[in-house]
């Protein structure tokens, strides 16, 4: 049910990310760890609009941000 609601929010634009998003292709690190493809916000000079920052929600996964913007 949560995924359905999230999909509807994205579809109808009720969640509008503060900045545009970039698709990151999956890759394998030099230590053999595989990183799956994912979406991330475009880089800029602000940490307040990152999906992982407190107060923000990742529109693709529904994950709530937990990291402080500035220490």
C-alpha cells in the first residue's frame, strides 16, 4: 500500500524534489562489492536538499532522511 501511494504521489507531482535527479548506473568497486543502479539528487553547494538529509523524503524509495544538513 505504501508503494502504491508513493507511486501516485510521484505520478501526480505531489512530491517535487528540490533539485533534479540523476540516474547512476550500477558498478563494481575495486574490492568486489557491487553497487546497484540508483537515483540521486544533482550535486550543488547545498546539503539541505539531499534525499538523505533530515526533513526530506526520497521520492523514489520513500526513505526519510536522517543525516543533519550541517554539523
